[in-house]
């Protein structure tokens, strides 16, 4: 059963990483601190995906659910990490 959780977590990490990588600003301001957080999301998601692809380990339900939630949050923000960091009410 842990292999299926590993595949689900791998797919979620790759999806989140690709969504952040293919984000288009469309006139939004460039903020250096947000770009560092986006870089960290890509690095952690990519590193986790590589680790899961190369070294199949025991992945539990909660680790797979965490990866899915990260991917869902990134997709809900359309890859805009600044939206994840600050609320839209200003």
C-alpha cells in the first residue's frame, strides 16, 4: 500500500513544482523575498520528487496528504506564491 501513497505524493510534488515554474506574472510586481520562497517551494518539491523516484521508501497517508494539500494550495493560487503568503484582503 505504501507504493501507491508514494506515487500519489510523487505526482503531487511534481505538479506543485511545475505549476510554480510555469507561473506567469502578467504585470505583477517582482518581489525578491517572494521569489526566494518560490525557489524554496520548487527546490523542496523537486527534491522530494527526486527522492521518492530514486529511493522508494515507506510513505504514509499523512505524507501523501501533505503533498496533495501543497499542490492544491499552489494550484488554487495559480502558482502565485505571493497569494499564499498574504491574504487578498487589504
